[in-house]
C-alpha cells in the first residue's frame, strides 16, 4: 500500500509538470588561464600563474499561466583546490538565482528573489558572466509593459547580514539598499533607455579609536543609452552622471561612451569607439570624489580584456579614456574578434616625488576566437598583450617594461537535461 501511494503521488506530480512548461538544464564551463600581467603589471620576483577554474550549474525553469519560477544552483572551483580524497569543498554549492515572477495582469508582473539584473549594454547593470561566480541581487522588480514598444521596471532592494531583534551593522562589501527606475522604448530601428538609480552604502563616521556609528550615504546615477541598427551600420552611445555622497564625501562624476560599426562584407565588420570615465586628481586637496563608478556592470566587457580597470580595482581613482577599434570576422560557426585599445588617465597621475606624469597609460591588443561546434557546445581561446607605460606603473606597481600578456582557453557546455511543454498533454 505504501509503495502504491508513492507511485500515485509520482504520477500526480508528473501530470502537473507535463501540464506546464518545465526544463532542467546544466552548464559546465572549465577555463584555463595563463596570467603574466593580468589585472596588474608583472613583478620581476614573481613567476606567471597557470590554473583551471570551473563553473558548474544546474538550472530549473518552470513556466505557469500565472507565474514563472527559476532556480540556478552553482559550484565554482579551481581544479585541485581540494585533494582527491576530500571530505568537504572549499566553497561548496551556492544559489546563484532563485526567483519567481507573478503575472498579476497581462501588462504587469512582480519578480522577486535572487536574480541577475541586466539592462542595455550591461555598463551599469550586468550579469558579469565572465566571472565564474557571476553577479546576482536579492531584489523585488515591478515590471510594466503596456505594449510591445514600452518597458518600465522599478527595482527595490534592502540588505541585512541576518535576522535580528534590533539593528545590527551591515559590514559586507555590498550596498545596503537601492532603488531604481529603468525605461526602454523602441522607435523603428532606434532603441532608447533611461535609468535613475539610487544606491546606499554604509560607512562609519567616527575614527576607529572612538565610538563608531554606522551611517548610510546615498549616491545617484542618472543616464541614457541609445542604439541604432541599420542594414550595414550599427551604433550605440550612452551618457551617465553621478551625484550624491559616498562615506560623507561629495560625488560629482560622469561617463560618456559611443561606438560605430560598419559591415564591410557579409562576414567582416569593422568599427571604432571611445569611452570617458571621469577621475579624481591624485594631487587634489579637495575631498570631493570625481571618479565615475559603473557599480554593477559587466566591466570585463569594457576597457580591455585584461581587466586593468574597474574589475575589482580602479575605483575612486584617476578615471580612464579608452579609444578602441573593433575588427570582427564571422563565417558559419567561427568568429574572430581583434580589438586594440589605447588608454589615458582622465585625471592627474602623480609619482612619489609629486611629479605629474604623462596621461598615456598604454596600449592593449585583445584577440578572441570562438567556435560554436554544436548548439550546446562552444570553444573559445583568447590572447591579450599590454604595452604599459611609467604612468601605469605608478598606478599599478610592477614593471612596465616586462612582457605583459594573458592567455586563456574555455569550453562551455549547456545541455538541456529534461524538457516538457504544456502542449505535450
């Protein structure tokens, strides 16, 4: 009788699943890297690094008439970070995403839980997909789509370290709270977006030897992003300003970017672009912050693949001017990208003798080859070489005359393990 009841329960659950859209998928992504000057200039006394990291995900995607739900469990590791007879992993499994979307009306829905937040070209909000762990937020999104060309999203987040009976300090390297409004519209072959973001970070007002009181300062990011897609020409541009306060310091910064691409042939596309991120002079006597920060963007996508700027570093620094050329060749399953960058500081760089340095930081050449072997499997290899300057050495340390390069190879496997749709009934 017990086995019969279990069987009946399994059959009932199977009917529920088969009455809806449900998919179980996975992702396996090992990546080899050789680092000799990645993120910072090489140090003569240190050898290059070589390792393999891996992201493994199991995803559950459920779609219902009145709600959708998504769960993504991931494991991120470096090959060999635990012995072959390990009793426990260093990091273990984590929840990358766990959210539900409630379809309250045909035009309006609520999405709540841990989720990736991605808008436009991912400069301010992105998934940070290059990082094996990627980025996700604990947030509530109110989504309103009155028609096919109008899209509004209101986002809210409030963070705490744990449940508590009274106020406790929030000491994680994360924002305490945020609120934003994002709007997108399509007008023929033009896409236009606007973003208003209010972000609060905690800080201690008193020095460490006095009684410290935690406070929250809010800064605002406001801007627009526009795209154009023609037969042979595509373009995009954006501008953002930042104001408010960070740790009781006034913030006044901005970012402007644009690029233009042209398809010379069916397989070959070329283009160029530039980006300006304001910075703070190293020799300033003012306490004001003039450095723009792309808070939650996929920064690996911008300013060179070697991640010298805004990927875990360069915050509240001298800013950046980045001029680049895009060269792309694509045929069938093969795609080749070559992107040279030239970098300058946007504010004054000063050495240890208080001498103002030349603002030229260096040149980087990025090469990436992608082969989409099957729908579920792709291969990628990349190589980057940086020619740094004395000014970059002042900012990063190390030796700008040393050979500075980085190479990598990655396989991405994304199988669909189980899938059913409502029309299977």
